[in-house]
């Protein structure tokens, strides 16, 4: 069994100016928002949900990207509404968000 029910990795990789990267699309700000939201909902902690910053996850052209383990579900996102949907649907209700799935 996994240490966390859901372990979320948010790519915050920053490439050189002019190159596509998740952080250029605001990933770091949305990571902070997601962490705060997960904590506010009481989902954070051992056996629950962990949200981590990640380096390059290798899918820059589809980014910004998140991967949720242990389900191995990959998502793209662009704003707080997308993060809210991933938190509410995947992390709380256990349902994949098909419209954001990669």
C-alpha cells in the first residue's frame, strides 16, 4: 500500500527563455494554490494526500502537467478552476477528470 492515498506531482520545470515549460505557464503559482486548497480541505497528511513540486516530467508540450499516483493519472491544467476540479473530483471523489486527462 502507498504511504499516501494520492501523491500528486506538479511539474514546475523552467526551461530557457522562449522554450516551452510548465513553469512558464504558471505552474508554481498553481502548485501553491493546490497545496493550500488540499490543506484547507483537511486532505493533507500521512495516508491522505501529498502535493509535491516536481522537476521536468517529460511532457512539456502538453503542459503544464500533473501526475497523480498511485493511479498514474496525468492531467493538464491552466487555471485555479482546473485545479479545483482535479482536487474535488479526483482527490475527494475518486473520479478521473476526463476533460483534463492526458
